[in-house]
C-alpha cells in the first residue's frame, strides 16, 4: 500500500510541475518582453520544479501549497483577465489537492486530472499572451 501511495504522490507532484517543465516553442528574450503578463509567463516556463520545491522527496501538501502561492503571486494580478482567472484556478486546484492529501493521505487520478486541466489552461493562455499560439 505504501508503494502505491508513494507512486501516486510522485505522479501528482510531477503533474503539478507541468508548467515548470514546459519548453516554449519560440524563444522569448527579455528585450521582447512588453508587459508584466508576458514577464510572468516567461518566468513560469523558465522555472524548474526543483526551484518550486516540487520534487519526489518533497511533502505533497507542502509542495502543492508552495506552488499555489507561487502561481497566484505570478498571475493573481495579471492584466489579462483570462490569464488571471486561469492562474487563480490553478492555485485553487493546488490548494484543494494539498487539503485532500493532508486529510486522506492520498490523491486519486481525478485530482491529477483537475490539476492538469488547470495547468494546461494557464500554459495555453500564456502562449497566447506571449504571441506564440492563437
């Protein structure tokens, strides 16, 4: 049972670091950054899961809360309302996962799905804001 728990915990940690591990398909140099939203999106794509404390060794609940605080700090006051909304939704999903993990000691596939969907929305909107996706 403990092995299953550990594997699921590692999987959820990896899912929540999805944005941190994404590679931007078009290079964005600091000289082309025109707004605070673009700066935040560039930082999101460039930040590693180690920098966020989202590693297999980290406590899942603590990692999720740290990630929620970070993404909310990056996008909570974004100029683009959709980007702000998606960022706050991703933060909420991370906090909900942290709460559930603390109460039950495990997260299920549905929790991972919620996190993935929230993070993919942030990723896609960031790409749109950065002008590398329609």
